[in-house]
């Protein structure tokens, strides 16, 4: 788990300014195991260290970050991807896979599930026949349980 404790924003005339996150709370972000293994190999021993520091050890300036990001994308044959696109892709994949909206809300650091649904709700499966099929299976399962229960009650009375 990666912990996000603050945000860093480029402010004209002030450079990079560190502040609290929008929600004013730490956020814990799950990291896929293959990515975590690579990150752990690169991270310093200090658990509070920046994941991607500048050459001088401070916050990575946007230009340097984008240069590294764009080169990494080019190395794997992806053009035109912007860093925020990774966030959108993560949310999209999670929602499309049926993840609980409250979980996606926490993952993204949204204050409310409504905010998550407003931004990504269009990705929810709107296949009404799929909903009908799931309801049908649930009803069938319930009917089997009720029939079993009725037979058991009759056997106990006999």
C-alpha cells in the first residue's frame, strides 16, 4: 500500500508548494504486486521518502517529471498518454470490473461516492438484461431454498 500524505503544486513565483490533500486526510493506494516489487527495489529505506524525488532530493519539477514519464511511455510504445490518464484508466477498469463504488471513491480520494459516480458513472454496466439475468438467478436460488425449507418443515412435523 502506498500512502499519500500531501500534495505538491507548482505555484507561480513560489516554486513547488506542499500542502494537505484535498480531503485533508491520508490516502492509502493499493499498488499491483509487479509494480510494488519494482518500486521497493528503487525506494530509499526511509518510509516517508518521496517515491520519485528530483536529482537534488526534493519534489520533482513538472518538466522533469513529464520528460521521464513521456520517455517511459515511448519505451513501451505508448504515445500521447498524460499522467492523469492513468488515474482515469484505473477508475474505469475498476468500475467496469464491477468494483464497489465506495471502494473506488476511497482509491481516488473523492470526498463522496456521488463525486465518483458523477465522473465515472457512465462506465457502469447499463445492460438491463444482465441485471434481469442476475435477479432471475437470485430468485431461482431463493425459491430452491424456500422449497427445501418447506419440505424440511413437513418432514419435521411428520
